[in-house]
C-alpha cells in the first residue's frame, strides 16, 4: 500500500494501533500453527517409539517361550532314555 492510499475497509486508513494488532494476530496465528505441527511430530514419534518397544517385548516373550519349550523337550528326551543296567553303570 502506498502512502495516502485507502485500505480495503471502505476507504478508511488503518491506524498504527490496528496495524500493530494485525501484526500481533498474524504472529500468534503463525506460532499456533507451528506449535500444532511440532505437537503432531512429537505425537507421531511417541507412538512410533511405543510401537517399537511393544514389538520388542513381543519378540522377547516369543524367545522366552521357545526357550522354555526347548528345555522341556530336552528334559523329555532325557526322560525317554532307558536307564542303563546296573552292570553298564558300573563299567562307566
């Protein structure tokens, strides 16, 4: 806008206070938008971290269960072995 020209509000000129108010309002709107963007980024990051930790915990539980089953199978295999005769035990 050039000096002495009218604004779009019916030919009235904007006062310095109104110009300052508009600048502050635009600044606050821009800050609010930026805060919203950052909050969305942080929210997504927290969700992704929680998902990764949950997936890791699931893996740990599966490994623990597989280890337990392997130990049970080994114990069962040992139980299925026939007990050697007394003579065989003495020869060892």
